[in-house]
C-alpha cells in the first residue's frame, strides 16, 4: 500500500493545512453549518443537533477553535465550571476556504 506523505510544496501553507484539517471531516462541517445557521451555542446544544456524541463534539470544537473557524466566549483557562458558547467565525472560514481553493486551483 502506498504511503501518504506530506506535500513538499511551498504553496502548502499553514492556512491550507488548517483548511484541510477543518473541512476534511464531516462532523466538523456539520458543527460549522449548525453554528452558522443558529448562532452561538453550548457544546451540549451542538451535540444534540449534529450526528456526533458530546465527547466527539468536544474534540472537534478544539480543532475548530485552533484553526480559528470557531470562536468561544470564555478563555481556555477559565472554562472549568462554565458553559462556553461557540460561534462560527465567518471571516476565518472564508480565509481558510480561499487558501484551500488557491492551493488547489492556482497550482
């Protein structure tokens, strides 16, 4: 079986890497779509509305937050005992999609 390798291409930027990580997973796309349509929501509300359990949603939200596609109203170190609300970062989503499109179509 062939090995999957990392591209050795200067056009493969951190934004392209983040776009692939962000949009290359169906659950993450469902979460972003839900947040875009419904506005800020708690992790429990998101889990109840998408086809993933709460532990999975928590994992996906961390990845989405790291890429900047999701914003959270409570800082990471202050979340214990609180119910943060997550929202889609439309500007960052568009930036990531543009970087991915540029990489794919203008190579």
